């Protein structure tokens, strides 16, 4: 296999690589517009870069998205793709700030029908990103810690991230690639909230206690005073 340095010796390929590195998950038409490279020429060089293991691609619906090879791991790519979709993005933001959410809460906050929220929750579950959180005596158990909550309403389910280090993964993705994800202003607020509310160690160990949870809820309500979706 040709070395990466030699593969990228051509200025045109450097430009393509640079755009994909700056906007991971970029789709073909968007890449053509940003790089100002004709689609036929772009197709040729993308195939070459994939063949040489410099870039990687993945279909999402009808779009083929491109990534710099090895720059994002499998889990990071899955989360990054979800962050580019409106409803999954706001579900992830809600859970990132609140640490746990129910379908009822998400439906209310996002101003979407429960069936729509349920569809996207299932997608996140199938990807192994979230799961139903155990609730015992008014306590939601989060791995080796827990957060106190209000009593469960009826048979509603409460959701949590499957892995506690997902908070760190999401935070790092937002920091590194925020300009290529929609809603930059909200992302900056989410990052600011995370950095204000948690120190470096607490990204890995979720805070427990009703006071901490209520504080996070208050800040998130300040970020989203108006329903996100009309």
C-alpha cells in the first residue's frame, strides 16, 4: 500500500482530505460544493482515497457520508451521525444534560408526538446507546451510582446511556466537531453547561443527589425556554 504522505501528495486530494477532516460525516454533494471540485473528478479521488484506506464511507439513508479513516471510532461515528439528525440530536442533548429522561418528558420538551419520540428512542436502543434505567424505591440506578427522582408516572420508562463514558464521548465530539453539527449556538450552550456543572473527573462518574439533578434541570430549561420544534 502507498504511504499516506504519497497518497496525499496531490493538492486536490489534500483539499478533499482536509474538507472531510473538518466536516466528518459530510455527504457527497456537500463535499463537492465545499471543495468546489466537479462531481466526476471528486468521485474518482474519493474511490482512490478509500482504496488506500485514507478515508472511510457509510450510507445513512440515501446519503453516503465520508470520514477520515481511524479518526472516529465506530461508536463515535454512530453518535456523530445521530447528532446530525434533528430529533436524535435533541434527545441526546436532553439526556446529556439531564442524565436520564422519560418518553413523556422528551415528547413534552421537544414538542413531538410520543410515537415519533418512541421511534427514535428505539433507534438509539438498537444502536446500544441508551437503555431502560432500573428504578427502585424512587431511585434511578446509573451503573454504580444513582440519582433520586420523582415517582414514576404510571408505567413510563426512564432511559439512560448504556455506558457512563458516553458523556465523555459526546463532550469530546461536540468540542472537536461542533462546527459541522447543526445548532451551533445550542451546542456551545450545552458545552458551557457541561463545563460549568461538572469537573473533569465528574464526566466519568455521574453526580448523585436531588440537588445536583435539579440544578441541571434548571440550567437546561434556561437553554430551551421555547419548544424546539414547531
